[in-house]
């Protein structure tokens, strides 16, 4: 039998087989379709993941529906007490969570620590929600009041990617649940371990059974989530093609949907930019999390004579050592795809200043690494200039003017982020006004807003209304109820009646 043969190949599985988490318990998946999960760090066989079926999803939805009856009626000030305790548990188990995140995703420990710290910040914001959803009351006429309040939607779903196994789930879990919804989360099948630990911490924090559920699987279960009539809203983070597909399918089934897609973030570098700071920021932006983040610098547009800064970027890039301060990419397929982009650019006439291909890390020969790569003299028509590479690669395009640089940035179909490096305030303001992106940076390589400001791009980086974090998320996870009351019978009937 094929399954037995595969098990013989993998002599050792570090963790138990992955289970769903439904109604406060880890439960077996009914499917016989199995995926094998290896660590990108060194190829260690971590676990096996059965793919859930429609029957598994139905069980999770029923659990969430039952829990919603009580959870939605719990006052929000009581609901957020769970997240005060959850924040404490995230802090207590920070190093453990970071180690697990690194093991299954491949990023460095320091990057994973930062990821858990961001989870803590996201949870802190959720704890402030009672002060942000107080509603409004106004006496609109003598004895007549109008009142608004935010109420939860019901059962909601969150579909999350591999690149942040803990942080992206926490973009949605604290806010959606604190606002009174019950959640089903579908983690990436590439990184199924961290979410199970998160479920245990939520339970330890006192979250009632059924309020949070995990359903593992692949595209089949994503489609089932989009189709299920018991799910009111779906959030998604992933590639643009997948985001479009989820958005279309979910909204066709009359659900709310907010789907975040890919990106091609441009950093405009002007000659007056501070050389050392710019080089450090550009390099960190393109290489952090091995470039596997939708806010990574993927294209640098040099405006005028910027060779002195490019030289420093190359120096900084060579300081990044795979397996030490540069993490792995998620799997062999990703490694091969990234290297194909580099090779194709070279064949088309681009100059490879720092080459990260064919990396083998001693002692981690089965890991999947790509070294930091700097490609110069890229033209806007090349694939490395237009497509999301999702690796530690920066493509340098040269222009003569800011308007030429902005034309390149504006022409790209995505719209997550753009940054400008300059000491000229007028030039910075001009780029801020003209760049077609939802998140703008000035002398910052990764312009991710901090809470309570929300995360979200434009164009083909986002489908749906609102943002996924911060204050903007409140509108997505709730609906508005309006009440009008009259306590003055002596006023009789008027146009307001």
C-alpha cells in the first residue's frame, strides 16, 4: 500500500498526526487524504496532515453555531477578559511559540519572536474594543431617542497562509471573537502546528468550547467554507489568484468577504537618501522572513545616480548567511521557483550583483534555502520586475526622474505598499500622494501600521471593503443595529411615527 511505503520512507515523525479542533477538543479527521509536513529548516519529518471533508466542516459549523447562542449574549467587557488572559499566556509561552513557528515555517528565531510579539500587540488591541464599540445615542426629538450598536455576525471563517503561522491568525482571532462571533479557522496545510498550540492557549484562557474551531485541509475545504450556508463571513490571506477565487466564491454565496492577495512593493530610492540607513532598510525589507511576506521590498527603483547606495545594499546583503541570520523558504518548490526567476533575469540581460542560488547549509543539507540576491539593471518588462517572487530577492530598476519611477510603481497591478527614501520632504510628500498603494513608507522599508491603525492594501492586493486589523476590522466583523424609542405618548402621532 502506498501509504505504508511512504511511512517507511519517513522513519521518524516528530509530532503526532494533526487533528482538527472542534468544540474544545482535538478530533480525528475523516479523510484518508494525507499530506506530509517537513521542516524547511533541515528537512525533518514533522507530522502528517489529513485533509478535512465537508463532514468535518459541518461538525465545526454546528459546534460554532451552538456556542454562538451564549457567546454573542455575553457582554463584550466579559468577552475581552479571555483575551487579557490570552495575552498573558502568549507572553509566558513566547519562546516556545517562536521555536515552533521557526521549525515549521523556516524563519529565524528572532523573526519568530517578533511574530509572537506582534500577536501580543494584536491581542492588546482586542482588549480595547469595549471602548471602541460603545455605539451612539441621541435624542432626536422630544422623548424620542435613536441608538446604534454593533452586533456580531454569527459563525465566521478565517483562511490563513503559511508565511506567518501565528501572526496572521491573530489578525482575525482576537477581534472577531471579542466582537461576539464564533470562528472556524483553516490554517495553511504547510504549517499546521502553531495553530494547535494557539487553540490550547485560548482554551486555557477561558474561551468557551465551540467559539474557536480549527479545520485543516487543502483547497477542497476552502471551497467548502465559501459554500457553507452557515458561515456568514470569510477572511482570506494568500496569493492574488487565490484571493480572487475565494472572494468570488464567497460573495457568490452571499457572504461578506475580505480577501488579501499578493504584492509587488516598490521602494523608490533618491540620490539624497541617507546611504547606510537606506541600505540597511532596503536589505532588511527584501530579506526578512526570507522575503516571504506581502510587505517585502521586491523592486527598488533608483532615481538618478544611486550607485553609492546600491554598493552598500550589496555589502548588507552579503552579511546575510542562510541558516544563521537568513531563514529558509517554505519548501523545495518555492526554492526552485525563486531560483528560476533569478536565472531568467540573468538570461534577459540583468546583472546579478549578489547571487543567492544553489545554497547548501552545512548540517542542514535537506533544508530549503535561497541566499540574499541583488539584481541590477532590471527592466520593467522582466518577470522579476512584475511578479511576486516571495523570496529574498531585490530587483533594481533605474530611472532618471521621480515621475518615471512613479509610473513604474503605478503600473504594477498590486497595491500593498510603497516607500520612498529621501531627505527631501517635498519629494517624500509627492511620492506619498502619487503612489498607488494602501500603505506608504518614508525612509521605512516595511511600512506596516501599528495598532490601532489597520493593515490593508489597494488594487489587486485586496478584494473587499475595509481592512483586516485595527479599527477598520470592527465594521467587517459586526453589523450595525439601529433602534428608535419613544416614551412620550402625549406627543401624539407625527412624521417620525
